[in-house]
């Protein structure tokens, strides 16, 4: 119930952040032009721009993860594992990165790919 309350608050804040400015801009346009069509188009354009802006902003400010949170996340979403890697590779990566700091999901994924590629010998003859 607590999580639902937090999500409801977040949804209300996002709706207020998007709808109120879009409505204000379209109201000003309507008062100036007295044209419903133009004010509707402006409302939907501003609404879409703000929605995309909030989505972009929220993706930029993701919480950094520890290696343990990264491993748990990848286990929940196995599609994030690079092809040819297993959970054993993931656990080996967790042990090797045990004392490191926090990073974003993309940085952990890049580092995991580099570590698994370096650990596996090449199948080509030299």
C-alpha cells in the first residue's frame, strides 16, 4: 500500500507538471487568437514536449547501482545478459567487483561485457 501511495503521488506530480503548463499556454494562445484549433494543437504539442522532456530527465537521473543490485537486476531480466554468457559469469563478475563503487546500469553492463570478453579465450588459432 505504501508503494501505491508513492506511485500515486508521483503520478499526480507528473500530471500537474505536464497538464498545467500546457493548459496555460493553450489558454493564452486562445485568448490572443480566438481560434480553438490553434489552441488545441498548441496544447497537444506542449503536452507531448513536456511528456518527452520528463521521460528524458527521469532516464538521466537514474539511481546508481551497486554490483549486487546490478546482478539482481540482470537475473530478473535475463534478456540483458550478452549472448553466450551464463549466471556463472554473472556471479564471477560479482565476486571480482565486490568492493567497487556505484555506477549506472549502462556502465555496469558495459563493464560486464568487457570482463566476460576478456575472461574467455579467443577461439581463433594464432
